[in-house]
C-alpha cells in the first residue's frame, strides 16, 4: 500500500467523520460513494463497538481512502499510526500534553488536527506546534456533536485573524445553512458525520455540500 506522509496537505473542503459503530459493510459502501464524489479528508471517530478488531477495521477504510488519495485520520488513538501505515494523521479532541513524545513514538511524519470548541488558546497552541488544521464544534445543534458546546461565529472569525491554518466547522452544518454561516464568519471546510452517512444517496449529498461551498 502506498504511504502518504506529511506532504499530503489539508486545505479545506469536505471532511467526512466515520462512525465505526455503524454496520461495517454499509459504512464502507457509503464511504466508497462519498470518496467517488470527491470528499477531501476522512476521520475515524473513536466510537467503537465492543469487541471490534480496530486494526482490521482501520485497514479496510485505509484501503479505500488510499485508492482515492484521500488522507485518513484516527480520532485520538494515535497508537494506531504505529500499526497501520495507511493512516496519515490523528485528530485530537483536546491538547495532548505529550505531543512531542507522540511524535517520537510514531517515528514518521503525520498530519495533526484538533477540535478547538470555543477556545482560542487551543488555536494558538495548534499553530505553535505546526498542526495542519483546526476544527470548531458545534456551530449548530446536532445529534452527532452532542458533547460540543455551541461556538459563536465571532470566535471562528477571531481564529482566522490568528492563523492561516485551514479552519473546519462542524455540528449541524448543512448545504442549506452554509451560505448564511459563510456570511458571518470565514472557514475553509465543513466536517460532517450524519449529514452524509445518514443520506440515502451519499454521493448526491456530497455534491450538494460542494455546490454550497463553491457558491459562497
């Protein structure tokens, strides 16, 4: 399998977060359709079912993402980077106090991103540590973002003044409300779970998100 390293840059677009709690065959079919439609980044959320073989599951997803040259992130569980070369990055929910140790243990270049919620100190930390993007959750109420506080658009606007890192927004973001949100604050991409994975036709839903992003 081809291995993509740090040189695989993140610029924005559609960031699909996979829920491994879904039935695997169904999820892989939806992922395949979304990849064919042109999503830009994939992350595996750490919402594992009991007894699941994580490495086998990750490798199945990595095989699909690699075919489309789309970078694959793991949520929090950075140790899997040492076991699966098909993983290109890790997404942190909070600032990792042992980030330097993580880098040394992984032993190869990898992409890094972090959820900032409404905390601009996290943005500053990520910028200082060379992260590849930051993500704000949640912009709107959403079942998938239940643990996130609502973020004010002004906070995202302040973050843009602090850094040129790509900014993703998530939590209830739909093709219908992207235009309104874009008028209130700048961002580079949207992170989506149920908006695509719950769709009957994921490929069409991806195109709707793409059209909404391109129109603003």
